[in-house]
């Protein structure tokens, strides 16, 4: 009997103690949760020392400062976490919260309209480009991402692409028969076919090796990407065609973003706004510096096309606009032409 009472008392004591402990731990956990920063994993595929890499770091700095540490931004450059295709899936699944894929990589997600940015020579200058991204066309394109669980926050520049290979590319015909690495865009596929080349989609992280081993012969990229991935070490020639634009949409997982406390979201939006201004201000210089560094290395020979050669490149690639009307939308292409015309440009 005494033993039974003793056991009952011990059990009761243990239970009370256990409950107290659990309550304490629970409170502690809740406290820790309240104090734990919100983590934003920002994954991207380029080097840290590029317009996008620097933009991501600037966003991190501003976001952490303005939220007084309530948000921590972890930037993962160089495909450390995910390659091109996987990163978009990871964002949709919530494994990362923020990305800035190039506009050429939204096609596989089912939003083909973004490929309008890949049309060769569609942007005569950055003024027209900016009027498109900052105006109603840019906004309506970002809106299209929402049905995919994605929110578009901003457009970031890299720059205009140049063609490279291991043979001189003086005129469009020089691309004939070359295997050219492209991003996953049907417009880029059409562009290369139009030039008589054989396009090959390849993840960005694999391009250097692809060029080195001869799986592909050449590629197109802005100088900043070419330089920071050391592609100039494995490409003997490049031509400054500036034929196509490469830029980014900074995107977030919509559910995550909508679920943020309103005051935090407002600070993050302001951080993104300022990081965008910064990125778009430095992008041109980053590319100029990268080109200068590659020229100085002497590994690649760069050709500046004469006005007549440039016109030949333009004429060779312009038919792609018509060919791709069904893919990206005739009205969308026309609306960009209209913006360009406002700035006095005729196609
Ligand atoms: C590429 O794959 O060539 C680019 O999209 C990489 C990048 O993000 O700039």
C-alpha cells in the first residue's frame, strides 16, 4: 500500500515537473522562434563578382540593415545550391525564397512571353529597354508569374551579349555548323538556327567545361559572364555583336512573401527598390571592365564589327521576330516596337 502511494506520488511529481519543464521549454521555443530571424535564401548561378552577384549582396545588406536583423539573407552564388532549371523548382517548393533567373529561363515554366526579351536586336538602346521593363509591359509580364506561385519584384540588367567561338566570327555565315550553347529559350534556339548554327541548351554551370571539351564550339553571353566563368580561356574569338539582351527578373515564392509581416515586407520592398537602382547603375561598367580585362589577358581576340558588318548581323537575325510571333505573341512584339518608335527608332 505504502509502495503504491509512494509510486503514485512519484508519478504525480514527475508529471507535474514534466509539464512544467515542457511549458518552460515550450515558452523558450516560442521565444526563440519570435527572435529567430526570417531567412531568405537567395540562390543564383553566376559569380559573386557580376551585376547580379553584386545586386544580391546589396539587397542582403540593405534588407538586413533596414529590418534590424529580423531578416537574414543568405546569398548562394555560382549554382552552389541549384542549377538553372532546378532553382525555379526549388523556389516553387519553398526550398529557397528568392532568385533572379535570366528572362530567357521562364519558358520552361510555361511563361513564354518572357522570351520576347531574347529577340535579337529588339532593344535599340537601354532607354527603350528601361521604358519596357519599368512600364506597363514589364508589369504585365511579371503578373503572369503569379499563377505559378511566383511574385516578380524587379528587373535587373546584365547587358548585351556577344558571340564567341574558336573561329573568327566576322559575318553571320561564320556561325554555320557551329554547336552553340544557349539558355533554355526557344527564341534563342530560333536565332542560332537562323544563323545556320546548331543550338544546344546547357546549364550555365556547365558551359566552361562544355567549351573546354568541345561539347559545344561557342556561345553568347555578356562580357561579365564570359569573364567571370573564364570562358575567354577557352574561346579564341569573340565579336561584339551586342545582338541580344540578357537581364533578370528577381522573383520570390509568393506564399512566403505574402506571409511576411507587413512592416517587414515594406522594408524588403524598399531594399529591393534600392538594390535594383544600384544593380542597373553598375551593370554597364561591370561589362565594360570585364571586356577590358579579357582584352588585356590576350586569350581571346575581340572583333568590333564595322557599321556595315553590324547591319549584316542585324539583317541576318531580324527574321526571328516574325518567326517567333506565335511563340511570344505578335501584340507583345508590336507593343515593344511602339515603345522604340516613341524614341525615334524604326526596325
Ligand atoms: C546564362 O545561362 O547564360 C545566364 O542566364 C546566366 C545568368 O544568370 O546570367
